C-alpha cells in the first residue's frame, strides 16, 4: 500500500507509467523513488531519462507481481496483500496449479 495514494501499488500501472511518462519519471514517483524521479525531471531534455525509462519498462515487464511487491512495497498492508496472493494457488500457462 502506497502511503501517498492510499492504495496498493500495481506492476501494470508502473509499467504503463514507464512507457508513457517515464521520460518525466512518472513511474519512479509512483513507486516512491522520488530522488531518481526528480533527476529524471531535471534531465528530461537530454533524452537520457527516456532511454532509462525504456530499460525500466523492460525490467517491469519481466518482473513477477511477487517480485514487484518485494521490491517496492515496504508497508505491512502491501506485504499482507502479497501474502494473500501467494497463498492462493496459481495456474501456469499450461493450466497446471502450483
């Protein structure tokens, strides 16, 4: 749960922000990485943050939801929702439950 927004962080939303507003640091603000987000804002005119946001988007695309929660959710409510998701059986792409 993000204390600023009062809602749970979502990997898909972070990915969409990285692809659309990443050059301004939108995904970094969303995940609570304000120092690097401000750096993205300060240097957006150099096009380097645009390239870095594409790299971040690639990492977010290949990251699982559990890995995202471990990386960016430091509050207990977010950890509890991650534990609920881990407790439920998941289906693989082959239709098998883990």
